[in-house]
C-alpha cells in the first residue's frame, strides 16, 4: 500500500519509457536494440492483454547489465547470457576483467559521435592551404580526385580541412594524389554498404526516422573502421615479417 497522497508505482514501463531512462547512460541505444535483446532472450518483459510490453524494474536493471557488459567489456551476447543465467541461479558470474581493456579496444577506431557533421567551422581556400601546408596546385589535384571537397557555400568545413591536413602529411612522405585515390574508392564502397543497412529505417514514415538512421549508420561506420584498423595492423605485421 502506498502512503496517502503518493502516486502508485506503475505496473510496468513501456519500451519508450525504458529507452528514456537508459539513453542518458547509453546514447546509442534505440528501441530496435531493446527489441533485439528481447528476441535474444536477454530480457523478457511481460505483455499486457493488448500485447504491449511492460518492463519491470528488474527488466530495466537486466538491460543496464547487458548494455554495460557490451560497452565496457565488449562481451559477446553469448557470454552475457551465461552470466545472467548464473545470476538467476544465485551465483556470481565470472569476472570479465581478463578480456581486452576498453582503452586498448577503443583506441583502434573512431566512436559514433565522430561521424556527426562538422558545420560549425567554415574555412577559406587560403586558410586550408595554410592549415594543411599544401600548395594551391596540390589542393586542386586532391579535389580533382574527390579526396577533399569544398562546400556549396564556397567554404571548407572542419572535416574537409582535417582531411586536407592529413593528405598533406601523406604527400610530404613522397606519395602522390593519384596514389591516395583508392582511399576514396574504399570509403565510397563502405559508405554504400552502411547506407544499405539502414535504408529501410531511413524510409520509415516518421519525422525522426532519418535522424535514427544517421545514428545507426554512425555506429555501424565506427565498427567498420575499427575492423579496418585492425586488418591494416595485422597486414602491416605480415609485410614487415613481425
């Protein structure tokens, strides 16, 4: 029985309410991710007579455990499920500490937030040339290969300026712009693959659909580039015989 005048504790939380409570801790969380975890039997909310999900406080904590294990320890769902089963049986799950440290894994690639559009910075061509230590001819050649682009407003944004500076570092090593063109080709191919993965989500008749698709694409892109970095690292070891 609740105290006089105090609101009664709700019977359960809707999936939207669960998302609202967990998203401050897990910004990349989405309703589709919660549904996926349910489909994997990691959480089993009860259903109302109308078929709506009702999550209990225990369900909420269970989701927090799963998401923390993925984010902080990179545990696969199979291992997380085994740990939850151990907890359900009153046991202490094995510590995930022996796995790779988060700092080591995270260092191999960008985070989803790194894919947000950089619209706050607008630089002139002369400013980019000075920032990247490039000649006008070098920048023009890089533009001709699609390696760096100026905006429709006649300015370069922060990403373009950073790309120009990075490309300038590679040119200083003796590479030529034509040697760097495969990077653009590979980037286009990877972007097309990621766009295909979120195309159905982007086409939903929902004013927030595109925003959600962009968030999902950023998460996928971060995963792809982490893999890319690890593959380059392994290939370099092979090339150098180490």
